[in-house]
């Protein structure tokens, strides 16, 4: 037996795992500790107090005074809830395919028996408000019942301007509902459900809200509630009406995800203690530092339109012929860091850096250092100095 054999094996990785995908994100200790509590009676007074507090504290995050309902589900469930509560079989809806998740939402609409009119982009920019306005102006018979837009496309790092889309809809004087997916933007970027005239806002727990997956949300305008009275798509689990009725008393029509609601209570307290404006500013600052690094490396940002840049993530294009998946695998094996993969047509072409949720300056620099070491280790052509470029930017006065 060699001297080496007398020693215990060394762990493959030391230190924490860097989870830098664009969601699920790192969960703060405070939220984990809140979840780690005994489950209580979801028909009792203690639960009712918790539910009322959570429902009240959610509204400012959505920028609304309207009701917000919570489902034990992923964001995909909230997509379905938005559609089935407001629409009827065969309804024509306008959907903007800005990336992979907009594509999946479109496919869901087709399976539900809706008739999407799809506007495609090159997956390098957000939705075009002018095109939406033109389509609605041309729809003189008002056959289009809803416009469905992903606020922040998680597959590309491109953000759509929801306020400009609402203004285009108003100029067209069209009565279509506006349904917006904020799954990777809520709690990370400015969002104003009421002020921007959104009818249904869709969200999930596992990104800017700093929770594990398992909760999804619909914020609902009065116009959307009125539409729900006439919508004829089948709904049971997703029906808003029993949810809203039970929520008035602090309860749910079926067993809620009690311990995740504990965590949501803690996460909302954190967001409000810090202040939403400060949270949004931090995300914008980290996003810009990341883009400084990407440009210094001589690589290309997937989002080609600066006004559409995401504050939640940055998707990075590799030179032609280089494998993003090979790079990600090397970084995971050597540095214990997970980066987001490319999806759909972007598979193996891009990698995605998540910089959202519970995330600070040192987390960002560690992430970018892992990427820079990975680029060198994979032999991908690049220029060194991305980490320093990010450091120089972060050193500027806020």
C-alpha cells in the first residue's frame, strides 16, 4: 500500500457550488430557515394570518393593487391559468416568439385549442411594439382576443418594453387583453402591472423571488376578471374564482404549499427591507458589469439591441465552431459552477450567466472568474481581462 493510499480521499470540489443558471437561483439562508419550520393547519388562524400577509406584500412587487393568486405549480402552470381563465376555444391570440419560452407558451396555447397568430423575431431582441400596433389596427373586427408577451426572455437575455406595447395597443384602440410572462424578471427589474395596463401577469417563485421552484402567480386586472366570466376553456385546478373567494378569508380552495409560503413571506420581507428600487439598481449594475466582461473577452452578447438588455441574465455567443456545452461541462467539472445552456436553435451556441436573485459583487466576480478560466481551459479564442473590466466597472461610484 502506498503512502497515498493511507490518506482519505480528497473531495472533488471544495467550497460552495456556484449555481449561475438563470433560475432556479440561490436561496438565501433566511428563506431556507423560514421553510424549515413545522407545517401548520392550513385551515387555522395562524395560516390565515400568514396568507393575508403574503398576499398583501406580493402586490407591490407586481406593481398592482389588483388581486394576485398563488398556485402550487411552476411558472408553466401560471401560463395555463392565464389562458384558460380569459379565453375560449378557437380564440385568436397574438404571440411574439422572442425565444424558447415564448415558443413553449405558444405550443401550450395550440394544445389548449387556441389559434395563435405568431410574430417571430431573430431571438436577438425583444418584441416590436410597432408591429403589434399594426396588427391590432388591421384587426378591425377585433378577432384577436389577447396579446401574449414574455417580458424577459430567459433563453436569450432580451427584454421587451411592456409599457411601449401597451401604448401601441391603446393607439390602435383595440380591446385585446395583455398577458405578460415575468417569470425571469419579477423582483429583478422594474415592473408595473397597473400603470402599464397589463391584464394578467405571470410569475414563478424560483428566480427574483429567491425561492425554490414550486409556486406560481397570476396578477389579475378587473378587465381580466370580467373576461373570466365568459371564457369557455375548460378549467378546474386553475380556476381563479374559487381561489379569490378563499383568499378573501386567508385560505385556499385546496391544500397550499405551506412551507413555501413561509419562505415567500421571508423573501418578500427581504425585498421590502432592501427596497425594490435598490434591488432593481443592483441587478442593472451586475448586468452591466457582466456585459463589460463579455466585451473585454471579445465575445458577443446574444441580445443585439442594447435597449433590450436583460438585468437578470446575459446570454453569450461563442465563435462559430466552438461548443458552448463543452465549455459548460468543463467549468462544472473543474470549478463546480453551473451555467445555463442554449435552448432550441441556440443549443450549443450560447451559454447563459444568471446574475439575479440573492447575488452580490463577490458572487459576480467569482462567476466571471470561473468563465474566464473555463474559456482558457477549453482553448476557445478570447482576450483575457474580462474579470478586470467588470472589477473596474464595479469600482465606479454607484
